[in-house]
C-alpha cells in the first residue's frame, strides 16, 4: 500500500489509523528498533523465569509478588504460588499465593476450630462462608512428603484450615513467591 492510496481526512477510523501507522509508527520503530527489540527480549526473558502475581483479596499483607517459576526449594515461612484444584467459588487452574507454615513431617492438630502446626497456633476456621455456606475443616495429622500447610493471617483466608484447600501438593506449586509490596 502506498501513501497515495491512504487518503487522510476520509473520516473513517480505519483510514486515520493507517495514516498514523505509516507516517508515525513505522518511522518511529525503524529509528528505535534497538530499544523496542531489547524491551521485547527483556520481557520474553523475564517471562521465561518469572511471573507477577497480584492478590485481589485482603488475605495477605502484600498485594504484588514476583513468582520464581520452578523454584521448588520451599521452606517454612516462604510464600508460594500454586494452581487451585477447583471447587468453591474459584475455577480450577487459578493461581493462589499463601505463606507456607507447615512442611512434610510437621504435625497439624485442631482443637475445635483452632488449628496448630507443631503446637503453634495458626488460626481459627470459621464455620461458614460470607454467603452462609458451611465450611468443612481441613486435614489434621502429619503432613505427607511433598505437601505444604499454607496460611494467611486474614480471618477469611481460604487456606489449609479448610478442606476446600487442604494441604498443597508439590506438583501444583508454580514456584516461590517474593513479596514486592
């Protein structure tokens, strides 16, 4: 298509966009190809090893995390991102971020609706959701190999104290999450 074939002022949005693209964007991209190519390369490189996770609830004190994909060297106190198995109000595959408070070999106990990991109080499981649906208690006992008890300090957090979340198996973990803010 030549510039003569593009008629500025024709009034339709498509023609105005073509004029802008040919007169402004293509010359700009030609002049700044190194910058834009480098930026795209940096984004692709970042995305190969990292991703951003944003929490939309108040369950954690942080809202934005960098997830190190495939970093499965997880210790107590780390934050992890994992794929939701499905159930409740969330569809399967949605990413969640919580703090690891129990690892394989730790003992989870409950007294009533209070949950403990190795005798340390974690939180109290509420009996019902905000919409009055009953909530089943999460598992207790010794956490099996390659599983984690996840926690968030908010009273409404959907964490391992509820059966819907339970213990998180390693194969559903995307990576370790580093809080930014």
